[in-house]
């Protein structure tokens, strides 16, 4: 990257934004001459074009990592699919088009594994994004996220812009949403297990524990997103995930959390639905480009996340 480089990160106060900030400020991830700016929703409402333009004018970035989105728990998505569609379409269009208008040539946006078709073959890869409708429960959010890929292709073909996107699988780590009702699955389970331990009550886990997930540590994703910003040349998205062999069941994850938090009580499940049984994604494209990348082992990443949650219990989102 030539100098000066100003990298603007939208959604900078969320799970991934905080992870990128940690890698940049605490792990030597920044290069000389780079200035990193982390935005939160307090800085600007990105559904508003005027506010989006104003914050871009203020910071004059040369590069953008676009993480901001309107997200919610499963039941809120089911109730307000239209709102999730409209808000996310606005946010994405405002960020991408403002970047284009300001002659920013490099934008990396973040998609989600929920955008993949509901009915599909496994493992899923990057070519299959638009091969059928997403899961019915959060179609508004999923379709809005898919449209980032459509827009990226448009900016590339019409204007030669290097706009692309990443698709992480199940991310967890410090600064996650640990809310028991609508947090990410692993973080919600960490909070539930901690509460059960403190109260001396049984740990109630929703569903059968059979679904399989590829969990990836937020700090690993952060390092990969920074690599994508600097090195990845394609417009088509890239899946950022551990390998298919590293998929673990919710039951295994619960047992590992209980072990890490030293929870010795009873664990039982309820009859709530399991959601999708599997969403296995292929990381073959990532591995072909970055064969030597080392993912943090799951037990270590889980321990670091549990430690962060306990040490920051008062400020954690729960």
C-alpha cells in the first residue's frame, strides 16, 4: 500500500471491528504509514446518506472495511424481515456509493454464512451464493447481504473498482454479544454456563446438540480480513473459515465450555428447534491462496473468550 493510507472500519465497535482493532494496535498488525479509524453507530447513522457522506468527508479514507449491519436474534429477524432488508440495503448502498464517489478504490465488505441457499449440497463454496433462496427465517437480511456481491461486481465492471467481500462462518471471541436469547450460539452458551455455575442450577441447552458448526476465532478472522484488504484481488467473495474437518457439534462445544468454566452441574437439553443441522463451508479457496495460515486451536480460543467474558463481565454485551 502506498502512503498515506487511511483505513476506515465501519461497525468498529462490534465483534469483528474490535478484533481488527486488537490485531492492529496490540499485535503489530498495522504497517508504517497506516492510520486506522474505527467507527461505531454513535459516529454516524449509516442508513442516512448525508451522515454517511459527512463521516467519509471528515476522515477521507483511502480504504474501507465495511462491517456495519443491522442484525438481531432469530425471532426479531422473523418478525421484521422487511426492516432488516431496508436498513441493510440502505447501509450498504450508502457506504459503497459514497466510497465510489470519493474515489476510494478498495472496499472489503463482510457477508454472512446465512446468505447461502437453504437447500444446497455440501460443502458450500463461493460460487453457490445465488443458487437458490436463503433460509426463510431471515431472508430480508440475507438477500440484502447478497446484494453487496451484486454491487461489487457492478463497481468492478463499470468503474474498475476493487470492491470485494468476505464470508466468515461462526465467529466468536471477545466483545461478542453474550446475550442468552439473541447472542451468537457459542457466546450465549458461555453466559448460560457461567450463570448456571454461579447459581448452582442445571445448564439448559436448547435443541438436541447435534447441529455441526465451523467456529472461527474473531482474532483469526481479523488477521484474514487485513490480508484480504492488502492482497486479495478478486471481486468474487472469499469464505474465511476453518476446514471441514474442524466442524464440531453444539454438544461438543457445550462440553468444552463446561470444562473451560469448570461447570460440574447437570446439563440437559430442551425441545426447542435446532435450526440448520449443518452449514459446512469449504475453505479450499482460502487455503489455495494462503496455505500456511495457522488458525488458533479451538480450546485456546474458547479459553481466551471465556477469560475475557469473566474479566469484563460488567461491560460485556449480555
